[in-house]
């Protein structure tokens, strides 16, 4: 756990979040400012700054959880036909929270999102 890390606070439950899935190494919750409806974040429970630092077991757990959520959003969200799976590494790559995370961004026909 890293002090002053928002996502460590979400793992600990001291910062509220809407969790949608979890296992012993990773959790998934709704993004507070969704890029499209249903935008999720998947994070290892263990703190690392970005995926370069994450332990292989944590990265595997987070990626497999993200894989299952990609299927879930496409199957269950009305009109979703695809998804983007994205991880930002470094401020110049739009990383704003420095705890490894994967975005699962549902996509809809002709939605206005530009990455
Ligand atoms: P980044 O820009 O680092 O790739 O993504 C960070 C993401 O975390 C952003 O999409 C942002 O909306 C989301 N986020 C930031 N603070 C919070 C929070 O307190 N709760 C939740 N659920 N998401 C957050
Ligand atoms: Zn953290």
C-alpha cells in the first residue's frame, strides 16, 4: 500500500468505489469519469506505479480479469459492440493515477470517443 494513492485507498475500502469484480490479486470498479458508459478500471491490489513495475502474477491476474470483463461488457451492455483495453504509462501518455491499471472501455457504434 502506498500512502496518498487513490487506488490503494479503493483497494483498502477507505475510498468508496463501485466494485464489479474481484479476486485475490486484482479488483475491478467503475471509472468515476467514464469515457463511455460502462467504463471500468482493473487494478492489482498490490501497489506499483505502472505495468513496468507490476509483479508478473499481479499483471496476469489483472489482465485475465480484464479479459473476462471485456466479454461481460460486450455481452451485457445494450448496444456495446466492442471495447478498448488500455493502460497509460507515464504522464505524457495520459497517466494521471500512478497505480497500475487497465481501462476497459466499452465501445458503441459511432460513439464520439477519440483515443
Ligand atoms: P489514467 O489517466 O491514469 O490512465 O486513468 C485514471 C482513471 O482513474 C481516470 O479515468 C479517472 O477518471 C479515474 N479515477 C480517478 N480518480 C478516481 C476515483 O477516485 N475513483 C474512481 N472510481 N476512478 C477514479
Ligand atoms: Zn496504489
